[in-house]
C-alpha cells in the first residue's frame, strides 16, 4: 500500500442485522490483515450517516443501495459524488403490521389469524383502507427508513399491486430503524418496512405481524452497499482495494451457516445492535418470524451476503443501479431525463471491484 493512502479509517454503520460484513471484518481481524485500522461508528439515521460521509467525518459507510444514486442526483440534500465499489448484502427487509391492524384485517375478512395467506397480499389491506375511508377514520400510517430507499420502493410496489397509492391512500413517514418498534407500540404508525432485527423485535414482543419480506417483493436485489466519495477513492485507491478484500472475506465467512450463530452473538451486543439474540439470530438462519402465535416462515436467502468463494454477488453491477433508477422514476422521485443523464457505471463501480478481485486471484496463484 502506498504511504499516502489512509490506513486509519472511520466507517459508519446503522444498527441492523445486515451490518454484519462490516462488524465481522472488524471482529475477525480481516481489516487488520489488510493493514487497516478501522473504527466502526454507529449512526442512528441514514441521513446523518450520509451527511457525515459527504463532509469527510466518515471515510466510508454501510449505505442503502439507492443512496449513492440519490446523492449523485442531489435528492434530499446536497449533490455529492458518492460511489460504491462493493455490494454488502441482498434482501433483509420486511413489512410488519401492528397487532391492531392485523385484527382489523382478520375481522373484516372473517378470517382467523392462522388462515391469513403468507406472504400477505396487500389486497387484504385494500378493504381496510376502503372501510376506514367510508367511516371517516384517519388513513393508515406506515414508516420507512429513508425517502430514497429500497424500503420505500418495496413498500410502494407491495401496495401498488393492490391499487393502493402511497401518499394518497396511505400516509408515509421516515423514521430511524431503531425507532420503528417504539412507534408501533405507541400507535404512531400502523406498520413499517425495515431491516432486521426490528421486524423480529416487534413479533417477539407481541406488537406486530411480519406480513411480507423483501424476498417476496424483490428477490435478490442489492440492499446495502459500501459507500465512499469519489474524491476519497481517488486519493486512496489502495485503501479502497484493501477494504473490498476484507469485506469480501467477511461476506464469504458469513455464508457458512455455523458462522452465523457467532455473528448473531456478536451483533446482539451493546456495541452493535443492542438487541436480544433471539431477535437477531432468526433472519441470519433463514427464519422469518411472523407472529408470536404462528410458526415462522423458512426463507433461506432472508439475509444474503455472497456466494462463498465466488465473489460475483458482491460485484456492483451497473444493471442493479439501472433497476433502482427505474424504481425512482416510477415513484416520481426523478424524471426519466435525470435517469438517462446519470452514468450508472460511474456510481456502481464494477471496475474498482474487478481490480480488487484480480489482486485476490493473483495472490492465490
């Protein structure tokens, strides 16, 4: 590594199950093996994390997959040339409904809880929405973690399949992931879309039902990425490659099921998620908790990090960026012309990833 490349790094993360690649690369010494001294900085909200990355307080961060694109387009803040050279995870989100809303769905359709189909079609909520409108009751309120997030677009798609329009038929607000369960408990929201462990937390505490997972809506689309600024990457090309190599090792390590027990134990600590082990572990082990009175669903790819030894899944293919940009257009967040003017290959940097992968393959030879 060239001497002018940084080796002491501040990396941001949000307390979620899919922060596992960053956490395990730190805990298992993979960063250290690449000559990096990494401090992980927990952030409460995605907006705070983004702002700290933009101004250089953080060297890099776990980010929502659409965030580099949104930053390049200047959505929700200042324009910033944030790029991603590495996909950290796929899937991992779910939509949870409050216990009260579940009862309302069951009563309106004359169905016991254990007869509700899973994944739950949003059409069953359509009847609730129409009934509330007829009675003059308030709109249902749902929360998502960030305006320009896969969570928002997944929630939108789930509802739109039942001709339910966000913002018109259902109110939407943004809350930090760690605030979701409390908001459900206090009746601030009727449901939310969030990553683990905050769906399982609501189920374990008897506050809600996890109705549908992101695997049901968008199977195997990228969820979290490594975000860095373009200027930082240009100043630290060797450090960028070292980060990719360490994170790739962590993702491959996480593909071994017994390792995920250890990951869950570490993630549950106060340092990281500060959540009970029985809330963190299920999703990592392919189990989606549905309701405290129902059996869990088996979803093997609930949290996916890579295909061990292959590395292809971590490649930030620009095709993923184009998929996300399409979602932004359909949601009315950007114009088609903005999509067309943005070069996806300059945001999802498969070229940088390929450089790191080549070094790994050369070292093996």
